[in-house]
C-alpha cells in the first residue's frame, strides 16, 4: 500500500518546475514525453506538456531569429568594410587629383616664366624702358569705335536697301497702280454680286468691260491721229510756200541763214543714224508702255479676284484684340478708295460730255467723239489731266482754223478752273469725305513726289490718313 502523500509526491515529480526523483523509469518517461510528436494523440495530453512544447518552440524561433540577426550583422560588417575601402579609394583619387593640379600649376608657372622672359627680351630689344605695355580690357559695346562700326554697317545696309528699292521702283509702281485699280473696280464687282452673280463671274464681266473700254479708246483715237498726220503731210508744201513768200521770214533768213542751216542738217549723213536711233528709242518706249499696260491688266485681274483673301490674310496679322477694329477701319479705307474712283469717273464723264457738246458747237463734229474720250481719260489725272486734254484738243483745233484753236484753248482753260474748284471738290467731298483744300494740296504733293502716279494716289491716300487721324488720334486725344 502506498500512502497518500506518496501519490502527491509522484504527481509533483511530473511537474517540470520541480526536481524530479525516482528511478530510471521516471527519466525514461520524461524523455518519452519530450519526443512526443505534434500531432494530436488519441489520449489527452497534460497541460504542463503543452506548455513545455510551446516554450521549446519559442526557444527554437528565438535561436533562428538570433541566427538571422547574426547573419545580418555579418553582412553589415562586410558593407562597412566595403564602404571603408571606397572611402580609402576616394581619398587616394583626391590625393592624385591634388598632385595633378599642383603639377599643372607648376607647369603654368614655368610657362608664364618662360613667356615673361621671352617678352622681356623682346621688349628690351624694342623699348628698353617699358616695352609695349600691357594689353587693355576688351572693347565694350559702348566704346565709340564699336558703336561707329555698327552704325556705319547699319548705314550701308540701309543704303543698299534704298538702292534696291530704287531699282525696283518701276515694278513697285506697277503693283501699286494695279492694286489701286482693283480696289476702285471692287464696288462694281460687288454691284454685280448683289444682282446674283458669283464673284468669279462678276470679276470676269468687269474685266471684259475694262478691256472693251480700253480698246474703244484706242479705236477712237487712232483714226484721229492718222487723219492729223495725213493732213500735216498734205499741207506741208503749202506751208513751206507760205514761209518762203513771207517778207519777214526772208529778212530773218538773210540775217540768220536758218534755211541754209536746215538744208545742211537734212543733208547731213549722220541724220539717218540719228533718226534711226530716235525711231529705236520711240519703239522702245512704245514696247515698254505696251508691256506695262499688259502687266497692269494681269495684276489687276489677280488682285480683283483675290481681294477678299488678301484682306483676310492682312487682317490675320493683327492681334486678336484689335483685329475687329482694324478690319472695320481697313474696309472703310478700301471703301473710300472705291468711292474716289467712282467720283473721279463722274468728274471725267462730266469733262468728256461737255467737251463733246463744245466740239459739236465749234464745228469739229468729226473728231468730237474721239476727243471727248481722250479728255475723259486724261481727266482721271488730278490737277494736270484736264490741262493735257485741253492742249490736245487745242492742237487739233488749230489745224482746222486759228479761231477754232483759240476757242478750244479758251474753253479748256475756263472749264479746267471750274472743274478744279467747283465740280471736283463737291464730288470728292461726297465720295471720300475730305475738304476741297486737302484735295488740291494732296494732288500737288503727290504729283511732285511721284508724278502722274502720285497724283492718282494722293487723294485716296489723303482720305485714308484723315480717317485714321479722326478715328485713332482724335479719339485718343478726346479720351485723355
């Protein structure tokens, strides 16, 4: 029989925290308990055994973690060693770079010493005291020599551009005249467009009408000129007889021998060469005039067809914030140019009509239509166009009779004054809205600058300038 106290001691011996006593059976039992697998047993394990297993598992994990920490420490030591080696290499490289820099400085110092020695030798040879001196600082932009050089270069470029414009003056004049005619004919094109025609067809109709007008003028003038030349050739002998029978002319011939000089001039062998050169010169002028007229027709057709596209392209160059106002002002300027052409056409039509009536009255009815057309076309030239027409009409009138020529001359002078100071200013004031005095001054200035072309362009240019002054300058002045 085993006492109760022995049972307690036996149970206590199974507890891990207590000292175990007993024989080998107890040690074998303890070892067997340690080697029990993790799988659940058929029999129920004691709580103390589970605690032992958990502690041992935690110890194993702690050992594994310690092993990992040791390996990480070893890697860190290796990285630190590598970093130390890299730092040593960097220090070695820095030392080498410092040594190279020192060597370069010594080489530069030696080179400077050699240069100074050579320079001193040369300076001693040239100037024993100071040599040639030290070079000064580089020239600045504000230096007068630099400024003078670039200023002279700019003057040369401007002079070259001015010469280029001078050489291209004839081409530029053709372009300006063509653009002016196209802008002047644009209201007629728009009139046809309002009647239902497309722009291309309207341009074609206007261009055909312009060609027919030019051809009609040519057919009207050529017969008149031909008749006058034939009459001059036919009446030349009679005029010579009258000259030879004149007592006054004979006295002048006895004193100055101009008839003999005229005969010697006619019999001069060099006269044929001079006449041939003059004919060539006249032919060259006629050829240039025909070429210029053909060029103006082609350019006018091009500008007239592409005028809306040209306007849009020009307006697109203006900033968007000001494009609307600039387009309004530009359209107004073009409208005034068209109004000027329309007004000038009315002035020319009045001049041609009244000239036709006058020629019918004085008896030159066979030349009335042709001369009226000539006067109408010359009236497109401001200020001086009427005078040119009057001279032509008076010259033909003198061939018909002295008093007829005097009457033509007197009529032309009187009508020219009425046109310049009454008819033209009133029509132009309504067409382009400029004062009459400005019209006269602009025509005079334009004729003085560019001749006939300047006189043609002066009045629409003055109208455009007045419009810009009123809408831009005056409005800014009022706002300020």
